C-alpha cells in the first residue's frame, strides 16, 4: 500500500504525558497537512508543512502542540502534557505538489485515535 | 473561519432508492471536494468541483456545484449497501486549508 501511512493507529496516554503521532506521506509527496476530528464534528485544519518548513500553523493550538517534517523521515505531530480534551482522531494528508488548484488533491491516511485517560 | 453545513445529518434508506445530501455555506469557495469516510479509516476523495454550476458524474453519484460556488449537492441513484458511509464536503479559499462539514451519515439497508 503506497498510501499515506500513519502510526500508531491507536494511542492511549495519561494526562500530562507526551503523544507523538507519525505520518509518512505518499511516495513522492512533499506537502503534508494535519487535521483533527472530534466526534460528530468535521475535520479541522491544524498545520501545513513542506520538507523542513512550516507553511501555515494557524489551526494549531499555540501551546503544547508542535509539528515537524524533517528532510528525512516522517512528519511528526507532538502534543506535550496531554489533557482529556486532546482526545480525538488526528489525520494526516499529503499532496504531490503545491496545493493550488484541483489537480493537487489531498490524500488522507487512516488516522491516529488518541485517547487520554 | 468558513462554515460548511451539511444536511441531513443522518439518512437511512432502502437499497435501490435515491438520495441527496447537501452542503451549504455563506462563503464562496474556489473549489469544493466530496469525500467518503468509513469507520476507522481516513476520508477518501470522491470528486473535486471548481466551476460554478459544474456537474460531475461518478457512476451512480452526481455532484453539483452551485452557480455562486457556495453550495453543493451529492445525489446517489439506486443506492447500494456499499454506499453506506460518512459523506464529507470540504472547501477552501486557500486550497490547502480545507474547511470540512460535519458530514452526513448514510445507511443503505438491504
């Protein structure tokens, strides 16, 4: 399967711990996006990254959340000192090139379900 | 924040019937996408519409983009049990910052 790969699929953390979510984009894709989905709500944009650059993080909380997409390896969404309200499904998407226009669709992974005890 | 409202929230029909789901906004979008999401999986792109008034067909699915590019509809003809799923619309003025609706859960009964 050459699609967007996210791991782990399920992650359980206690309040105050750190959560690290990984996303490997589709082969050849250098643009990555993270979204959060709460129960019965739509997906909410968090951050858009290209290799080694954060392009837009306007949807990401200013505290405790960070994202990176290094030159080598997967993109990482990191949540420090998790709280109950962080429980959600986190989805990563990737696109082939600059996301302008309909010919650069975003392809989604199957998400990481984060549960905070 | 651009708000997309989808209706109905839930829809249950018998196999063979037709259905329509709607996606409405007060904002204009440069493009609008429809996705289908199965439980435990990520959204899968069905179609992208970009021109006001555009109609696209994908087998038994017909997608329409409103003339003013503020709304869209998805019509399924002769629904099958395999059409069961969560249908999401998403639009953006910046194409990467997609704004998603909350979705319509479609259940097709055998």
